C-alpha cells in the first residue's frame, strides 16, 4: 500500500505563480494601508490558488516484483582449453545457488556457443537478446562466466545494472601460436611465391626461448623441419609442385605447459595455375579446319600460340626468286631442337612428310612426348598415304595404324561407353544424337592402343587417347570437326570437345581420368572420385586426430563417384582410394576462437566501467554477493555487487480530490464574508 499527493493544475504553473505574486502584493498593500480584514481576504485568495493546483490524494495497492540477475555462460571453443569448461560449470552452479538464495531475486541463465562461419564468440549478441526479453527496470546485475575473448563487443547493449566478468583463466597460462600473415590465394607454377610466417608466444611464456622448430609439409607428404626465430616475421619462398589445389601445412611441436595445441598448426590452400600455355600448331596445308584450331586456341587468353602453315613446299619450282617471296621461312631447327621443351602441346593438323622436317627432328618430338610432352594429330587424307606421319619416327607413339583407306561417306560421330566415363567426352553425348551434324570423311585405323572415346563411320575409332611414357598423344581420325563449327546440320559441341582435348593433353588436373579430390564447405566435404572403371572400392578418410574410417561412394554420373562427409575436427584430412591420395583442410586456416587464447578482461573493460562493475578471476574462488545502491562501486575484495531495483506492479489505484469545487466555494465565501464583517465592525 502506498499513499501520495498528486497535483493536476488547471493552469500552467507559471501562471499560478504569477497569480500568487499578485495575491501577495495585494496582501502587502492591505497591510500597509491598515485594512483590518486583510488576513481573511488573503486566506480566501490562497484557497482559490490551491484549488487551481487540483491536489489529489492517491492510494495505490502495489505488488513488489523480483529483481532479475542474468548469468551468461560462455561455452565457445576457447572455453574448452585447459580446465576452463569444468571451472565454468562448477562456478555457475555455486553462483546460481547464491543468487537464488537472495530474497526477491530471480536468475536467468544464458549460454553462448561458437558463432557460425568462424565469427567467434558472439557474447554481446546473446546478452542483447536476453535483455530484450526482460524489463530493464528489474535488471539487478549481469554476471559473465567467460575467458573474456569475445568478438562482437560493438554490439554491447545498454545495461542498466552492474556488469561483472568472472574469467576462467589462470595466472600461469601461456600459449604458442603459428600465424600465417601473408599467403596468396593462387600461385603460378614453376615460379616462386612468397609467404610470411610468424611463431609467437603469449601469456606467461617460459623465458630464454629464441628459436623454435617448424615442420612444413605439402599435400600431407613427409614434413621438413626448420629452426626459425620466435616472434619474428619469416618470409618463406615456395614453389608449387603441381597445378590445382596445393595444401601447405605449417606446425610446431607442443611445448611443455602450453595451453593448447589447436593453434600450433596452420593450413594454407593455394591454387596452382599455369602462367601461359605454349602451343605449337603446324598445318600441313590450308583448309577450313585450320581456322577452327586457330580460333579455338586464340580465344583462350592464357594460350601463347605459334602457328605455321606450309604454303610453299620445297619441291615447288615456279621460278620466283627467293628474295621476292614474302613468306617466312619455317624455323625448324629452333622449334624442334632448341625450343621444343618450351611447348606444352604440339598439334599436327593434316601434316604429311614433305622434306621440311627431317627424321631427326621428328625423333626429337618422340623423345619430347616420352619425357612429358603432348602431341595431337588431326588426321587428313594424307595420314592414310605413303607420306603419312605414321611412317616416321613418330610411329612408336601414334596410338593407331592407318589402313590406307579413307572412308568418304556421311556418318554421325558418337561417344563410346568408355567415352561416357572419360572426362574429355563425358556428358557430350545426348539422348538424341541425331541433332549433331554429320561428318563426311573418316581415316580408317587399326591396331589401336589407348582409349577409344569416340567412333565414326562403320563404327571405326574416331578419337583415340593414349599415354606414352610421361607424355600424352591423341589421334583424331578426321579433318571434318570444322563442320560442327560452321553449324552444318545443326553443328555440335566441337569447341567444348577440342577445348577439353587440348587441356587434357596439357595435364590439367580437372580432366584427369583417374582422380580423387574433395571440395570443402565449412565442416562438410564432398569427396569425388573419377574413374574409367565401373566399380571402385570404399574411400578411406584419416582425420586430424588419426582416426581412420571408410565410406562407400555412389556413382552419380558415368565415371563420377561421390559421397559427403562432415568432419567434427578442424585440420588436415587425408583421403585415399587405391593408389590415389588427396588432402584437404576443413575449417578456417586460422580459427578466430584460437587467435587469442589467454583469458583477459580487456575486451569488456569499457562496458564494465560504464556500469560500475568489474572483473575477477575464478581461480580465486566464486565471489560473495552484496547489494549496492545505484551509482556506487559494485566491486570489492572477494565480492561483487547487485543493485536492488525495487520494481513493483500496481494492482489498484484510489484517488480523492482534496479541494473539491463545493469545498473551495464554501471556504472562499466564508473567508470573504469574515473579512467583510471584520472591516464593518471596525
């Protein structure tokens, strides 16, 4: 029950004050002139002034409300270090008992887990959401059980009561961390790239340590160990060993007494790309297909094309003086002896023996393929003649022998069953292949070696792919691919086919017919296995902690097997299937939760100071609870303060006017009459 007197003035207060001044002046004048009834008339004026303020006697029936204390429990990854999780659980239980033992006090418990997408501890966000659900007039205090390492301090809410941090760290904590400060997203093969690495100690680290060992491995291979200075940026020159994804892991051994080994390793994934692809295109004679090859290769900005077309063979004798010819001499020695290793691919387009390339040069081409080069032969009618390239030192590497028969008839190229699984031709065929345009010439071949991925007239091999030594050879037994380019009878996928063919020969990783790789999205990886065989065994996954498990793969498309695995750990996963191996890193290369592992009150210092709260270490025990008045310090030795809010809920209100109109009229009239009588008696 509460009683108060309220005022609801009929006029503005300044006007009532002005009327009061006029009344006092009138009373003073009456006193100076000696009027005997001034007291009664002054009292009448005061009654009227009091009536203008409309005084009301109010009586409320109130029900007191409890104070609310919010306790935030940090359960993020950094809270799993050392014994922080156990300390937090025990302290939360003891503190909850103390809060619930207080009179007129309720407890609200809020837990904070890791933020998604490596956003760290979103403690202020969780606190804002909790406070939004409670009346601010009832909040008596906020107690946070955490290591103090939060990552959303900019979202701190307006806290109407003391905020306290009970941090879980210990005075002797220290940690060593591997930091990759600079790492490119991609690197050019065979060129040196630079990375910056730093090994740093934080906290109460052992003194006297100046150098530490660092292990560096690429794609999970045996690591190499180096001694590097501590707390200094180290520039590392790196040459990527292969195209595609290269996984580099940097790690340092765990030291005695170190807080955690979760940040003793860093994984960097760099995509290896070729700077430029050098292609030599040699056309035996001008024909429409030559422009198709040239347009295809020139459309790729990463290809450096050297193209020669033999317009004037040596046997041609027309009497024109050499000095008057505008043709460029074919630099055979420079291209096929001195510079041949500089090319990634050599294409012979309808080329035949004409005495321009001696056998020693073609024998050098064979050695070039066996040592890792690539040769593509686009065969024309000359391939079936006595002047065929097959009748040169290249015979040992060409995947099929011409029968000397040229089939001149209309036919529809088709993808073989093997071709459906091969990355060069996979997905090119359609349910109704009749929509493709037909070709009109096919060079018949036999004694096939390698993979036949397309067939042509009379079901003869049309496109044959083979590996020779370290290199690759392809034979296209027709010179009519250009018909698709011209849209003949609807055309066909010649650009995609020739592009894939050229990139397969240049050993692009995405076109390997036997391949194993994984694609990561957060903590989930999609494992992909490509194979020419119809069945493959399970894939073996080795987790960062050493656990080994097997998973079956499902064939989603011909030659493409997939499965999805979700890894609970951060770090490097090793994947194996038969002789193929792959590695992939799950999670961020540097998790935010482990960038700063030493407990600290500094991130919350400004927010706590604004509320009068402070920080204490749970290492010294759970503090006592005291009640403090608003605005007073809420932290002391061994205790923290809560501010009682005295909130209540009004159940009923009764109001009674102190000067009703009838009473004002009665009093004012009586006083005025009394004054008149007093003056008349005198």
